[in-house]
């Protein structure tokens, strides 16, 4: 659980506290002077410090140590104790970042309650720090379609600058992955990447979460903006940010400074801002739910993140990646995708985009066989044909048409699906359907099917 460093110039006091804490299962180290305290910290940063205000025969007093430790190791909670305590000393210690203040002679039960709370705070901070370090690893960007290559080219250009980026795209299309890619390939890669999930933070808590808080009871609690100092702050789904907070964020972008809730001093920060949204911000501006000035500040470099509909060629590659990832992280079966499953995945509708694709793959690996290829029958939304295996069930509309019209409608829908599946690549489509390229062109023309460019991909549609 980490150890507790007890610093007090009175040997009996520090040993008494140590004995009490060891009886409760804590590990302790002891220091009698400021030099011994600082040496102990250099050897190993403790999970918690209990620190006397007055230290005889020391070059630093408790407040000096407190300031130094909070500057170099801000995550370590420090409980101040003093036999000469008064409210002024308590307030001074809390303002400098102390977790709590206890007067000598102290009540053992009170001491244990404070220590337990402080150790829990220390544990949560360590876990949060570890999660942030894990989050800092860039998520993989995978793809080979024209739409994907166009996206990556734009992202590579903005990594070299410090400009603000606005990522747009449907839910699940990979906007946060794109933001992390920018961060990981920029000169801020070693600094924090902090996400603000605007939609999950209660509006009444938004300012406290962003700017932090100062109070006599808990001292300084850093907000997300301060935690991101030197790195990247990512506003996920920025359209959901409350209007009042938008005004204050606008001021931060202008001044690069803010005040903590309950505080009076200005906090300076150096931040790169990346935002994302799946909504039409121009419509939100007209509707009065988003500030136009903030939009212009955030939308310096707009980048569209294409959904799976625009990059169907990448679906098998992404599916293979998720199979490997889920096998490695969750112990699910490592099964290859069968050709029929690959083809069907490329023709399915994906309103939830990459997130939905990962969920589908996970469901198949959990519910399906433990070995062998993943087949089209295992994919969701398909009924088991049972004893009628191999039989084609016609849709109601197709079943009511004469043969010639039904065949023409089927050919049109089939070729539309295949062309979009292969990203508009006529050569690959022709090879798959078994036609000469020139013959396919003639067939498409006769069926009124044309292709048009959209974000690096060729999309087929029926000509009006």
C-alpha cells in the first residue's frame, strides 16, 4: 500500500505514531530532522507524510518541507502536526497544500481516521497517474483506404504545429484515436494528454472539474486544465459543454490562465487544445447552445474523421486487429475471419462505426465456437437457415416483380454493394464479381450506377 514517512524532532512522538500505525498494518519510516526527511524522500517517495511544523536543529521547518515536497511530488498527501498549533498555522499549512492538520496531543482515533482518508487519497492518485500513463500510449490507427490515407495525411501535417484542431465525425468513428495520434507524434508527446468528457460531467461540477478548487479544508485540488499543463487538453464532444463554461474556456484560450474555484490567484498554463464533435456546431450556434467566438477559437484546423461507410476497404483489417487485441487482453479465441464473413462485414450497415465493429467481433468471439474460422452465419442480424441451408429468401419487394425487373434490381444493388465494399476500385470489383473491367463499366452504365468522390473514396450510387 506504500509507506508513511513520519518526521518529528521528538523521538518519543515519532516512535509512538509509528507503533500505532504499524499495529494497523501500515509500513513506516522515521526522520528526526529536515535533512533526514529529504534524504528519505530522495531514497523513495512515500505514499503519505506526517510532518511536524517545528523541527529543532534543522535548516528547514515543516512549512519549508511542505512547499518543497508539494512542488516536486504534488501527489503525496501531507498531514501536519504541531504542539504549538493555532488556526493561523493550520490555514497556512492547508494553503500550501497540506492534506490536514492535527494538534498535539492528538486523539489516536482521530489520527487513524485522518491517516486512513489520506492513504485512500494517495492510492487513488497513484491509480489515476498510472491510468494516465497508460492512456498516453497512442491508440493504433489502422487502414489502407483512400479515405484513411487522406485523414492520416492531414493529421501528420497538424502534428508539426501547435494549432487548435477540431475533429468532426459520427460517433464511434475514431475521433479520440485521431487526437491521440496528433499528441503522440507532436513535440508534446512526453507531456500529459487529458480528456474532458463534456457529456459525462454534470454541468454544476464542470468548472470545478476543469479549473480545480481551493478550500481551507482540502487545500489545492488541481483541475483537468492544470493537470494537462504542457501537454494536450482534449474536449470530447465539445457541443455538450454548458454555455457558462464555454465563456470561461474562451477566456482561458485568450489568456492561457484561469482561477481555481474558491481561489484568488491566477494559474498560468501552456496547453494545446484539440476538440471533437459529432454535431453541427453551426446549427448549435444558430440555436443559441454554442458560442460563436469559442467555435472560431477551436476550429482553427477542421479535420473530418471518416466513418466505416466511407472506408469499407479497411473493415477486414480492423476486424483482424480487434480479434488479436481481444484474444490478447481478454483471453478470447484467436479465430481467423472466413472469406464469407469478411465480405458480409464489408456490406453491413455500421451506424456505430468502429466502436460497433469491435462490439460485433467481441460478441462473436464470446458466443461462437472456440476454434475454426468465423463464418458469416455467426454475425449478428442473420437468421439461421436451418434445414433450408442454401436457400435464398427474397425480400417482399423483389418477390413481387417480374423476372426481368427483379434481376435488374438485384444486379444494381449487388454491384452497388461490391463497388462500395472495395472503395470504388473498379478493377478489384471486376475481379471479385468475375467480369472484365470494360464489361463491368458497360453494365454499370446500363444500370444507371455512377461513382463519385467523397473524402478520398469512390462511392457508388444510382443516377437520378
